[in-house]
C-alpha cells in the first residue's frame, strides 16, 4: 500500500495573506512536526511508501521528510499551480492512483491518535472511509452519510436525513481498482477546466457511481484528532488533542465511557 498525502497549499484560512509562516505539514506539536508524526505512524502500520504532493515552500517539507524518513520511503510530485483548487493537487498524483497499488489518501494537516489510522487500515473493507459522529454541523465539516451501514453521501452541506452522519477526518483507503477510478474522476474535473474545485467532489462521484456496499466505513468517534484549518485549531490542538494522542486507546475509551455514563 502507498500513502498519498496532499501538502501543497498555502494555508489561507490559517495564515491569511502571510506567506512567512511555515507550511502546515511542518507545524510542530509536542516537539514533532505533523509530517514526522505521519511518517512514524505510516511506518508503524507497514505502509510501503509515502508520496507527497508539494507546492508552497516545498523545500521545508522535503527537508523534514528527508530527516524523518528512511531513504526511498518518501517520494513527491510538485504542483506548480498550488494556489489553485485542491483537485489540481490530486490530479498531479494520478500516476500514484493508477500505479496498481492500494492507496491510502491523507490530508497533511491532521493531528491524530495513531488508532485513527489503525482503525482504517485494519478494516475488512478494501475501500473505506472513516467518520466521527461527535462534530458540530456547519459549512466546514466534510460529511459522510450512511444508510444501512453503507456510505451513501459525501461532501459539505449535505441536506436530508440519514441513519448516520459524521465528519470525515480526511483519510480514505482505496483498492487499486477504485484508486484508478478516482484518477479518472479527477481527470474529468481537469478536462472541464474546473480548476478551483476541491477534491472531495471527485471522491463523491466515485462513491455514487459504485453499487451499494462497494465502500465501507469505520466509526472513529472518541479517537482524538483535529484538522488544522483556522487559528483556533492551533489552540485546540495544543490544549485538547496533543495531551491525548500518546495515551493507550483503551484508556481513552474507558474515560469516554465513564463520561457518557455520568451524563445519563
């Protein structure tokens, strides 16, 4: 399995127009960058290779990747249009999606407990989303909606009622066949010159085109994680997520169970 990680953006929502700030992939929490944590987790779970899509200040990310990874573990593509839509970054790595390998798609700007990744990689579903039911609805969260235990909708601001609705933390597992279909869906956005598009609509296109049950989903509610998009996320990451991500997952689940019992 190969991991494909998008790390090309400038972080406008986090930094505004300030280009002096580091790329989000090299933000440090507890003395480790996000990228170093990703690499350590991927190697621990036996992922063979990490492929980065880079753009803004790529040299800083490459320096950290070389320092954190074994030679040959990290490879990369450059997206010269990194100020455009995220779909361009995904398209830049279509070679990976068509490589014949299973693919683990990852956003670079997530701080998380390793069990979040473990839950996905241990899943019996070869095509699999993860979702967190404990989230605040609004314009920002990417929703994964399930009926009958299967994903049926995916994206932001999805109307309607579903059996289960959760926030997607930005990780997706794909078989080699489905990864190639995502490459085709991404190419369609480029062919239509929809360069400002996010990448999630291409993933949604693949999900909706496949028969029910092609994709599975794993519930990661209660596992600490946060996506770093806004200045307030930096504070939440330091205060509320970082203190938990090195604790045994059994301890966190027991604590969550006690809190839930106390609320009843």
